[in-house]
């Protein structure tokens, strides 16, 4: 559909929801609030605001001061109303950072560029725009995206950077949702545009906005230099697939990101909503019928419409894709995955050839002896091969590397942390590699192909071995409590609170853990449930020999037979890595170790390692440890305080809501350079 047809469809949806809008407006007047949300929506939004941590403190103080006991819905309404006119000063800086990701789509006519739309980066080399802007690959092949089409603070023209589109690498589009996701070719320096301009992390999770909150739109209306709409813009209605909002936009804004006040993408703008009569005819401001020859400027536009980010992501991840397309799409990051999303599994007879890259299933998990069971219910016998993207619930998936990266002979191994069960290991590997690509690009170094990385996957082995209902009913409970209280104490929890816990003033395990969990969550911004789950799995791994052996066997089953290795580990994976170094075959030499978001600095952790303490393995070359002050799991860092000299410590500036995210750690140029140096050390 072209732009006119999309506007017609938007007008039809707008007319069909007039009763809903009337009810919303009546409630806003009756309750003297702009924010309108159900209890579930308010809970999700309030929780996300708390996790992201970008609500102005004054707004929270005002909201709480107006009443002693209020539920989440009322508190959310007060915070939003106070935030509408009061923002932290970094609102402007964050907006400027987000605006850098927005580009102008232009057709290249023999060197003369004709702009006609907007697009924005959602990955290092992924551009999102509308279907009516780029309806098919041929149109994209003759287009460029221009960044920096703006003036600086002194109104001087900035230097425009143009990148050609690469629909051959990826081109996904849909007329109804009016989106196109297309790959962007690297620039003359060989780097993707996201390295220079950044990109927006699309988030599937609900709770990014509620009715009544402001929205901000950045784009290139009528092909002009970049503009932003930040005044008198509010979400009016939330449909199943689309959002309706009042924001000033013009033709050329098609493909613009629609942001909330935390500068998260909530929608892809695609159309204005024209005022219409009962028959659907467009009207002008004077109430007369609009004719095409009048020009779109004569239309009375009553609202704007964008497709919801979560709907768009769900649609993207349910499309049939080739393995090459999957690897490019993985650059969206794990936060873009819908919950429970898993690929279709295609079983192949043992010994038969499988198309494209393969994942070998290793039987012997605790639930099924001698076979591995796929999530779709397909039983695959030991030694069988399935297409890449398989997810196994009982057993380990081997994801071997095609060859050493960067044309060298040193192998690269990624060792993941907890809570990866039911995930596609090939896609996880691509997400790690995307984070590393960002860091390598920032360091001016060549990137690594995901297919050239070993990815031992033990997520399902660990999940099957650790029963959530019994994890706190055995000896692991004592270690779990020790880990949490030590971490909280190291994070600054007052010694009086520590004494209360030790003396039993707080009764019961749940009561004793509430204070350290709350302290860690407050100091880090991470969710209490997330922190509790991480330390629970660490405790189970360290305290149960059977669990430790299962995990280590799964990892040892997916390593190169011999040679030099760079080992990159994260979270619980750093603990596994340290034990792994005591069990490696004689033919493997670890030239470089990278630990990120590691709990190895906690007494309760390192004294229970196979080595029995903070003893640096003899067969280890260089060691870099990356940690973030807001990451509750890396409490106890820097590690050199207990592990001694010889560790390069890197304090990263991860986003607070992604403080423990491995992609954030790998995107640091210092961490990425350490990986590259290890690979090139030969």
C-alpha cells in the first residue's frame, strides 16, 4: 500500500475506536489525570520505570507526598503527570543521542540524492522504516540512508554520512504493519553505521508507555533537515497493533521512531490520520471534501498512527528465515525476543546431510538417558543432527566453530551464564557476536563472523538439573544465603543489618533474604527476582557435584580438540570457566581469558571452586575482567583484590537497565580489543 492507502486504513481504525477515545477522555476529566491504564498496565509500566531508573526524583517525591498509601495505578498517574512538565536535564542529552540513530532515506539518481523518507538504526547495520517507503528490495538497492542531516549548536551544517542499503543481506517487509527492515552496507572504512551513530535497542517487554504519556518523534519531514516533535504530544489510544497519538508530523516523517520520555522506541510512525466524513472521505479544515489536487497540506490531520514495537518484533520473529538472515536479525539483541519464542526444529536422520550450519545434539541429560528431547516434542537420538536453531530441553547442544576467526589459528570460545534454557544457541552466539562487533568497530578492528565461534550450550542441562522448587530445600540454601548476604555487605549494606541477619532477629529464610535482596536491587537497579535467580543457580552449581559435573561435561564436549584458545565468559559462566581451566585436555592452551559480570570476587564463590581458592591457573595467559558498578552480580570486583596482580580490570559504563548484559560488556572497545589481541597474539 502507498502512503494514501495507509492513511485510509489508519482513518478507518481511528473511526472504529471513537467510543474508546470518548471513554478515555471522560476518565481523564473525571480523575483529573492524563494517565489512563488498567491495573496490569500500571504495574508493568511502574515496574519498567523503576528498572530503567529514569523517572525524575522530584516527580516521585511529589507523587508520594500527596498521599500516604496509594496503589500502583494512582502512583503511576501522579508520576506521569508530574513528569510531563518536569524532566531531568539529561533528557536533552539522551534525546540527542537517540536522534543520532535517525537517518534520511534518499534515492540515488546518478549521484543526485532525492530524499523521501525516514529510517532509524535498530542494530549496528539494521535500518527500520516503512513498507510504503521501501516496498521491495529493488527500491532499497538504489537508495542510501544519510546520517547527520542537521545543523550543529551554532546552526552550521553538519557533515553528512551516506551509507548504501544492502537488501541482499536482509530485507523483511510487511504491508499491513507497514514496516521494512533492511541491512545497511558498511561505509568506506568498512564499519557499519551503528558504530558511529549508535542504534536503538527495540524492547519486546510490555510497560514502555500508557495512555496519556508524552511521545517524541524524530524525523525528516518533507525531506528537510532532522526535526523533533516534543511539545503537546500524547498517546491517545492503544490498539492491538497500532498506537494513536497527537504529534506534529508531515509527509517525510514516514519511518520515524516514536519514543517515550525515556527515549525507548514504542512505535514505528507510519501515517497521519485524516479527518473523514461518515463515508470515509477526507476533509479539509473548513469541513469540505478534500481532493488530491488540493495537496496533503490542505488535509485536516486529527492524529498520527504508528505500529507498536512489540507487535513488530513478534511478527519479525515468526517469519520463516534462512540461517544467514537469522544471524543478521540476531543483531536486534536478546531483549527484542518475544517470551517463549523458539524456532521450528527439523530433525534429520543420523548421518544425513543437513542444510546449512548444524547443531549437534548431545544425549545424556538427566531427564532422558540416551536421547535428547527437543522443545517441540521431537525425539532425536544420540548423534542426530538438526538444523541450526534447535533448542533442547534435556541435553546439551554443541555449536562448533567453522574455523578460527580472522584468518588465524587461535580459537574463540564464548561461555554463557545462567537462564539460557529453551533458547536457540545459534541465535545466542550471534547476539554475543553482535555486541563484540560493536566493541571491535569502536576500536577500529575487523569484526568476527558468528560461525567462527565455539558456543558450548549448557543452559538446558543446568535448568534440568536445578529444580526450582527444591533449590532452597537442601544444603544449597545455606550457600545461597551466604552469597546474597556477602554480596549485600560488599555493596555497602550497614553492618547493623548484617548483624541482625546473623543473630536471627529477622526470622525465616525468606525474611532473612529480603533485606540483602532489597539492598542489592536498590543499589544496582536490577530486579530482585533476577538477582535471586542468578545467585540461586551459582549456589546450586557450587554446592552440588552432580550439577557441576553435568555442566562441565557439556562444555568439554564442545571445545576444539587442541590448540590455542581465547575464552570469553559471563556471569555464572566465569565460575564454570575457572573450573574448566583445571580440566582442559593437555592439548588446549588458553592464551587469553575474559570474564564479565563475574561473582568470582566473593569468598563464598572462590573458596568452593575446584582449585579450592583464588589460585590463578598455570595454563592461563592474559586475563581481563570487565565489571560494572551497577551490576549486582559483579559485586566483589575488581577481582585483583583477592586474585592478585596480573589481571587487567576494566570498569564499563553499561546502561543501568542492562548492567548485567553481556552485549553491553562486549561493546566496550577495551574488552573487544583484549579479545582481538588474544586472537592475534600468535
